[in-house]
C-alpha cells in the first residue's frame, strides 16, 4: 500500500513533467510560443493558432499575425478596417 506522501510526490512529479513538456511545444504563454511559424500555416493550423492566441493582439504577436493573414488570404476572415490591430 502506498503512503499518502508517496502518492502526492508522484502527482507532483507528473504535474511538473506536464509543465516542462508544455513549455517545449509552443506554449502560447511563453515568448517562444508567439514567434512566427517556420513554415506557412495551413488553414486549420491558423484556426488553432487564433484560438490559442485569442488573448494576443495580431499586431503584437507574430504567430497570431501569421494565422490572421493566412485566414484572410483563404477568405475565412474579412478584416474590419475600423478595428485597430487587425489591419494588414
Ligand atoms: Zn500570441
């Protein structure tokens, strides 16, 4: 039978590992996660990036900006020229 302390220690290790792995796969909360993609986004990748970066401004986040331009080029978004930060 495992003690409560060993179970809690195991859970802490799992949570730490998830945090470490999350920072390596483009976590939008890290600065690296806001970089422009190395290759152009597909439309579905652009949709996902827009969801992950919904708190970012398109003119301040290179990744969201790239996603936005991809969706505009694909005709999925029509930019509102009155909105600041979404002009191209
Ligand atoms: Zn961002």
